[in-house]
């Protein structure tokens, strides 16, 4: 479905994870909030290696899985 209104363009951008078209600077308060939401969603899609490592280590610790090094994890995963 092709977005028609400005609000639909902002919502479509948030859902698709794409960037707002050129010239779509927020005008209304609602558009400012939607633009902030789009920016936050974009940041979620690209975690840093440190964030991934922290999340994996927390999961492993929480579930009682013990590895000494990341090399051991790689060795287990790759066989």
C-alpha cells in the first residue's frame, strides 16, 4: 500500500525501517514525535559488537551456560 498523507509517510517509514524522503522535515508536534521514533528504531537495528557481546553473555549467565572464552563458543557453534 502506498502512503498518501504525511502521517502515513512517517508511519510507513517507521515500519519499513527506511529513511524519510528528502524534504519531509517534521512540521507538527505529532511528526516530531514520529521522527524521533523513526530515529530510535533505526538505532535498534544496528547494535554495536559490544552490545551484542553483553547481551549474549547475560543470556548465557542467566541460563547457566558456561564458556571461558568467545573462541570456545565459536568452536562449539562451528563444530
